[in-house]
C-alpha cells in the first residue's frame, strides 16, 4: 500500500522489517520452502523500492539476493511451478538492473537465460496464456537490447516474434 502511494521510505522500512522477520523464520527452518519464498519476496520488494528511488547499489544487491534465493527455492521442489518461475523473475530483475547500469551484454545474457526457461515451460504448458505473455515480454526486452546495440536485424526479428506471440496469445 505504501509503495502504491509513492511512500518509498515507509515502504522500504516495511519491506526491511519483513525481510528481518522472514530471514529469522527461514533461519529456524532452512528446509521450509515457504519461508524461503517469503524471504525472497521481501528481497525483491526492497530492490524494487530502491530502484524506484534511484538507489542502484541497493537495488542491484537485493535483486542478486532475490535471484540467489529463487534458485535455491526452485531446487527445493522441482515440481512446484510457482517456485520455478521465481528463477525467471529473478533473472528479469537482475537483467533490468544490468541494463540500467549500462551492462547491455550482461542484460542480454540474463534475458536469453530467462527466455530459454519460458520456451521450455511453453513446451510443457503450450496453452498457458500467462506464460506466453511473459515470454513475449522477454522477447520484447531482447528486441530493445538488440536495438540499443545497433543490431537492427536481430531487433527486428525479436520484435516480429513479439508481435506474433502477442497475436497468438490474444487469439486464445
């Protein structure tokens, strides 16, 4: 609620309190994935609020922690698709920070990793519109990154793929 109101300082304080609590709970039960999930969410939101404030150092640190927590979480239960998707979301957060920090090649690598995850999941769940939408978003990011690097042909390929993905998503 505080974040939605633009109260970034108050939101950050609440997210930090949540991180302290969830970290303590996770520390008491390190094999409890739900506790790690909650900790990861707090890490993400601290990073997001920091990014909104222009605090790139904190945002980058927290997004890296979030990604590490997501990878650990996913390894705890390969059958929990919600937890598997956290890895893709972590890659997205880290890649966005890489882009914001001018590390275009690193951002592109992260987005490519994320797209590979989505393509694998779409083979398993081909009729899932949310997955198709999220994959199309990654393709759009890749198109923008290619455009920034002057890779016009590659950018065009990504943007064309993005439009086709979105059309397919809207048709279902």
